[in-house]
C-alpha cells in the first residue's frame, strides 16, 4: 500500500501534471499559427505570453535548484511557447498600438525581474544557506503566479456580477483542477509548500469556476444570437492560453488596437 502511494504521489501525479500542463500550453498553437499565416492578430490576445515566459522560466530555475526533472520538463516547453508567441505577437501588433507597447513593457519588466533574481541568488546571497536561496526562488515563482492568477479571479468576479458563466469554458476549468491537484499532490510528496500552495490555489480556482458554470448557465445556451456569441467565446477561449484569456488585455477587448 505504501509503495502504491509512493508511486502515485511521486511518479503518477507529476506525470499527469506534465501532460496536462503541456496540453494547456500548446492548446493555443493552432489559432496562433493561423493568425501568423493571415498576418494579423484579429481577436487573439498575445499579452499573457510574456507572463507565461517568466512563470515557466522561474519554475525551471526552481527545478534546477531542487534537482527535479518532472518540474523542469513540465515548464521547458511552456517557456519556448512563451518566447515564440511573444515574438510573433509583437511582430503582428500594429506599430505604436497599445498591445505592442504592453508586450514591450511586460517582457522587459519580467525579464528584468528574472535577472534581478539571478543576481541576488548567484552573487548577492551566495554566502546564504541553500534553504534561503531555495525559498527566495520559490517565492519569486509564487509572485509571478499571482499575476497569472489575476485573470481567473477577474473572470470569477465578472461572472458573479453578471450572473452569466458564458465567459467560462468547462474543459479548461477541469484541466486547471486536475493540473493543480497533480502538482499539489507532488508538492506534498516532496514536502515542498512552495510547490504545493500555488497549485492548490489553482485547483481551487478551477473548482470555483466549475461551480459557477453550474450555478449560472450561459444565457446563450438556447441558441440564436446568444448561442452564436457563446460559441465564438468558446472558440476564442480555446485559441488563447488557458486561465489567462483576459490577462492584461485592453479594456476594448482582446486584440483591440488604438494606433498613435
């Protein structure tokens, strides 16, 4: 029984997390490649990708510090996706537009924060204990995740205000639950609260979204124009990165531009 628990918590759970995380990262690839082929962003929102880049890069640094292959390979593909989509999104954004300016600010700011972390851990705190350095990197990872979680929190607030869950997509919410629970389980197995806590929060947010989907059925489910709107939102949600659909987006909507 103990062996089965060990296998599940230290092998099966992180493998599930690895698979689901990468499915979520790559779910936006087809839509983004189509945008690139057309030479325009359309309704695709590229702004979450600098955050995904920084998030994955910070967890990669943490994985190297704790010598964990599961955590490394769960985030390495996401970092590549973040780099590629940030570059393509920047190239497709109209010169002088709000989206391009936002990509510049967030990419430079987040990369600068990563450099500051590297400077502190590698040089400033080189005489500090390994535990101190590990905690510093882990707290940085959690700080970036606060930005990542800004979108689902905002979405939940909007659903409660409008009493309409059409902006939520249940497969993505389910994926967030399973992904969060998988990594939270792995964090417990490693006795690593810096890994457990943020993923437990992610699973809780996914569960909250599922509860809202059940409590407030989409007003467009009956068909007609409302149904078409719902389907369009679902297609957009699948094209964009899960859990970051509206992150840092312009108030006019994803992909909206105002040229200087």
